[in-house]
C-alpha cells in the first residue's frame, strides 16, 4: 500500500487532505506596466489614482462577500485555505495596498494558519523591501513571470525586463524569506529551437525554484501576436520568425518534462512541475472542483454550485462596489447541472498527471465512472491514450498531446 | 362563353438554350396580359382567390393561364407551360411538350444557335408542335440579328421573314410575340362530347389540397364529382376540384373542357397514383385508348443516400415519398451499407437531378444526407448465363463469375466555337469518347459528334467542358445503347478497411488515375486522427494507390485556471459538436461532406 501511495502524485495527495468547508480566494489586479505581445488577460496600464480606487473597490467586494456568507449562515465564518494574487502585475501594488486587501480578507474570512498565499511577481517590479513586506504580511509563495532567459525573446514577447533582472528578483525573494518560489516559462517561442528551449529551462532550474510552469505558446485572439502570425489558415508574415512546427513543439514539450524529472521535479499537470510537496494547492483546487471566489475585474468564481465571472468593465466595477447597497456585478452566471459537474470533473481532473480517482468520482456522483463513461474509457484505454491503475484514470504521454480531442469525448 | 371556345385558346411553351431569355420573356408576357376574363370578373372569382390567398397557397409556375386582349379586339386564353431546361429532364420536357400545341423558340442574338436550341427544337418538332422563332437581346451591342436569322433558316429551317426582334429584358416588341402566338400556334382541337381523355404533365403535393394533378384535356370535360381512372396506374379517384393556373395560385372553376389546360384534385392518398405521362379518363365511360408516349421514367444515374443521423431513416423515407410525387423519375429502394447504415439506393435522370433532390431534402425537409458515388446502370453478364442490372457497385459479383459487362453509351453533340475544337476533342478523348464527325454550322462554329460512355459524363463533364472552352461550348446528349466494356470495381480502403460507400465502377484503363486522385482527395478530406490512417485504392484486392493521413500531433490547452474554465468548456463542446458531423467508419472519423466532395475530381490537366 505504502509504495503505491508514494508513487501517486499531487492530485492524490490533495485528495487525502480534508478540504471540507474550505474555500479558495482569487484576487485580480488588472494593471501592468505594458501589455505583452502574447497576453489576452484582462490587463492594461493605468495611473496610480486608478489603481488606488480599484484596490479600494476590491477591499469592499471582499468585505461584502464575507458579510453575505455570514448572513446566509449566522455565526459561521468561512474558512479559507488558499489565496492567490493574480494579474496583470500584482507586484505593482504598493505594500500598503497589499496590506489593505489582506486585512480585508482577514476581517471577512477565517484564513487557515497553513494557508497557501501566492502572489504573481514580474521581474523588475518588486524590490527586496517590497518582497520582505509581502512575506511579513503572510504571503508565502511567489510566482515569478520569467517567460524566457534570452533577452531577444523577452523583447519579442514584449516583456519589460531582461534575463539578468529575473535572477535579481529571484535572489531578492530568497533574501526576503520566500522558501516557495515558482517560475513561469513560455516555450515554443518564435524561432525557438530545442537547444534554446533547453537553455531557458536550465537557466530557470539553476536558480532552483520549488515550482516551474512551462506553457507552450498559444497565439490568442486579440493579441499583437495574432496580428503578426495571422490565423491558422493564413500564412505568417515572413518578416517574423517562424513558430516551431508541430513536431519541434512536441519535442520541446516532452524534453522539458524529461529534464525537469531529471532535475528532481515532478510533472503534476499539463504545464506544471514541482519538487514533491511544493505543488500549487490553489491551482489544484481549480482542477479538483474546489470552490473559489474570485474578486476583482473579470474574476471568475465557483461557489454554491454556480459559476460566474465579474464584469470586465473597470468603471462599472468600481462604481458598483462603492454604491450603497453594492450592485451585482456577476455576469454569465450559470448554475451547474449534474452533467456540467461530470464534464468538469473529467476534463479538469484529467489535466493532472495522476488524473482522477474512481473512488472520489463514485463518492461525488453516486455512480461509478464506468457507469457514466464506460464506452469512452474503454475506447481511450484501448487506443493507449488513457491508463487505469491504482484506482485512478489518467492520460498517457500520448494522451496529453491530444488531450483536447480526448476531453471532448467526455462532454454530453 | 368565349373562354370555352377552343378557337380562342392557345397552349404553348417557350424553348431556348440556357440563358437565352426564356424566363424573362415569360415574365414580360405575364405582365402584358391579364389574369381573368371579363366573365370571370363578373362572377367575382376574386372572392375565391382571396380564400386561396389567406390559406397561403402558391403554386409552382409549371403552367400559367394568361388572358390576352388581341389587336383584333378578341379575348384569348393563353396557357403557358413551363418546361425544365436541362437534358436530365428530357422525359419531363417531352410530357410538357405533349400538353402544348406550339412553341416559341427563343434564340440569343449574340450567341445564335446552341446545342440545347437544336435539341429543344427537335424535341418540339417530334411532338408535332408548331414552332416560331424570336430573336432576343437585340439591344445588346454584340447582337447580330441578321446572322442569327440566317442561322435559324439554314440550320433549323424555320421561316424568319417576320421573326420578332425583341428584348425581353427591356420589353421591346413583346406585342409582336403575343400576336404571333395567335397567328402561328394552332388552337386546340378536341370534342367536349367524347369520353374524357387528359394527359398528366405534372403534379405536386399541396398540404391542404393533397395531390394536385396538372392536365391537358384532349377530349371530353373534366368536372368535380366525376370518377376518374388513371389508365397506366389503374387508380380510380373522385374529382374534388378543377381549376386553372393564375400567376402563382390555383383558381378553381366549374369545368375544364377539351383543349384546356388546368388542374384537378381528388384527395389522392397514394402519391404514386398520379404519374407524369399517364392518361386520365372517366371510370364510367373510358376513352378508347391511352394517349401515347407514357413510359415509366428510366433512371440513368444511381447513388446511395443515407441520413447523417441514423435516427432519421423514417424521415428520409417519408421525404423521398413526398418528393416522388412531383418527380416521377425519382426511384428509391432500401439498402444497407456497412459504413453508413440504413439508407436508400436512389435512381435519377442525371447528376443535376440528383443534386436537385439532395438540395430539396436539405432545404424542404431539413435532412442532412450522405450520398455515395453516383454511378450508371451496368449490365453484368455472368458465366452461368444470367444477366444482372447493377446499380450498386457493392453488388458486383466476383470477377470469376463475370463473363463480360456492358455500360451505357450516349450520342453526344458539343457545339463549340472553332478556337476550342482542339481542347474539347482532347477532353472527349480523355473520357473514352469515340469520334463520329464534325459539322460546321458557320465559319466559326461547329458541332462535334461523339459517342461517350455515360459514366464519363455524369461526374464533372459539364464543368470540364466549361473550363476548357472558356464557356463557349454547349452540350447535349441522348442515350444510344449498351456496349461491352472493360470495367473493374475500385474499392477505397480507409485504415485498411474497405468503405463500401466509396466503391465505384471504372474503366480498367482509367483505374490507376482515378484511384490516385480519389486517395489524394480523401486524404485532404479526412482530418488528422489520433493515429496514422492509410487511404488506399484497390482493384480486385490489389492496392494501386496510397496516401497517408498523418496522426494528429498536438491538441492541448497549455493553461486552464479559474478564469479559463468556462471558455475551455465551450471549446470542448464545439469540438464535440464537430464530431457529430463525422461519420465513423471502422474507427476513423470521416466528415460527412467528404463522401460527396471526393467525387468532385479536379479537372486540372
């Protein structure tokens, strides 16, 4: 028993922990210094006054949420076990603003002693002083947006920092007392070879972060990159470096995880790897159907069996938050049916390398995975795309490559 | 009672080569005439029309009754009968012509006589119709009416001394056409006192009236309450309503006497009981014999039709039955395919007819259809002395049991400007054509006569002709006979499994080329699958061509956090929807359109 347990990964470890009644919080800071060429997030530059007004609105939203939950269940304070500051560039927040928000959280929710509190940080936007302040406020996990260690690639991506600044920020974070640091990289950049991808990865590993996320570049709609590279149907402008072809892209992808394994990391999701015990619990929550409340512009929530996202309109958001009583800014509210929950359980759970637990499936839905998805499971295992072992279902390496195609088969 | 006076009735049609202005002329004639006679206006038939209008009944314009006030001060009834304009529908055309006493021949003043001009004139003359020509589009800069007039006299032998020179588009000299209808087309003859003898030239299904039968009364009178007998099908019905065709609607009347064109309804339940070409007579007092010329339409082209959604098989059956009412030439019988499930083997007059039916199934019945490769009817002579009419390639016996095979051959005429004789001869050669002769109509134009196997012209011959002649060639054909031929069955294998719906019969000499093209086409039609998929063409178990659909390398979303989940879900739902448009054959997903698309071979050489 012991050995199998050990061989299982992050999802299983997460499932063993008791999350009953726990909630995750996501706090969105939608401002940046400059928009990157690949970025399709809700993010834009803004002046200090706008940022300040926004943080005030955020704090109000957090407080109101706490009050509403308390009103529904008198005497109950909602327990929170992960908090995540995302953006945008949250490291552009002043220490006072961060404090304001964490204080609002502490006044409205019961934050677990061992809560994972992450913040995204861009190189060149936070010095040791700010990082030390964050650490003292309880932020205990940092996610550094490195993206690449080649200055020409960084420039092409529209990043504001150099490769040297990544190291500086990383060392400052260590100095400030961060013992759980993650780093983001983008692979399959324009003109990238397997060699250059390896250089990026090795530079990141040399800093010895606890966690690494490596994303294959996706050309998203409404980004400068989309304009440069055209749609899938139109040929890219020859003036730009070509994107790696599919075979190179997959080679880079597979070599990435191989190198990380060799360096003592364990891949636990399509784009994430960590030293054992340092997996991002907040993110695992998304893939395990854990409830979360998203605060801020455009932020998404899963709570009380429904999904929604906040308005993406900044003015509407700030005005609604200061109105008395506060106006509802939820958009695209959808109450999940059992079918929705089944679909999500599969397509989110299967992102993780150790996939889904058949036991948890049965407990959650009162029927076995075979009863619901027997045909698909049988077909995908026969095709060598899905593996069934130790009471779990997970994609093989080949299955991960074409996971969208496979996940679509779990939709009703 | 003037409208019942045969001398004031004219039944005619307009014939022309495509785009020479047939429908435009018809529109002008309708505009310049009336709908009702003076007596009908007094009878307040308008009330009836309002009811019709409220019920939203409109009729297709196979026939239109016009009331014309001639220059001699008399009122005439014109029954203008439309004829389908395509060689596929020659039988329908011949029945429509049989309902007429004369025809207006429209010739384009810029193009002169074309292949279908001749074909239509000959057809009209075969039916003893009086034909008078008009020259259209005389207002165009490139019009050469004098030359065209000469051509009509020399080639067709129609007198052109008083030919109307018209512009249907701009309404020039249409009055001359209307007057010549009276002077050049004979009035109908027929005795209202004789037993009823009427020709069915069309029919349609109306959801309120049931089957509406279009008839030309030769003898006798057709009235409501009468029991009628269909002489070919043997059906007997009680007539409920008779009437004639106003522009766009039915106008009921008391009776249809000899010489008239109109419709009747009889609550006909079985839609197969009214066949185009059949003769209607009185059950109590039948006429001596049926009108000549009825034949059960002979389909020339067959293909399999399958509902994309297998649940819709009964719907498809119902739709085909309804279509068959308007379309006596359409035949179908159930068949099954390993690849496509339950469907029908359908027979058509030609490829255009097939496309029309597919289009109607889609538009009028909302049915998504997968059709298999169209083929002609082959005669298979077996070694045991028996003979087989082969409409489905899958039913071809083992080669060892085949003594020989025969395929249908047509006599084809291509009219072409001399510049393009070379490319067109080359095309006919490639299509296994046997050259017969070249006849010059004038210095710059000639008719090329060829014998061509029908199966070489049902796919894309028209397109190839058009592209190689830059649109300057016209084409017509008629079935000649069956001739022995070296034919083989080509199987297409996807992932090493033969796909029965893609099998077809091909001449041995062209097999390699066709197989190669099919594989290339199919390779592009099949999206990448999880695994590599070989696409092969085989004759008699021997692989003669192969392509490979490479395996899908990557379909993965790198990022999926809290804010991405709803979007990701929509993406997966869309992907799932896309799969519904696929037909799983073996374990390969083939888009439904692919079955049709692979047949459209590019004519690039």
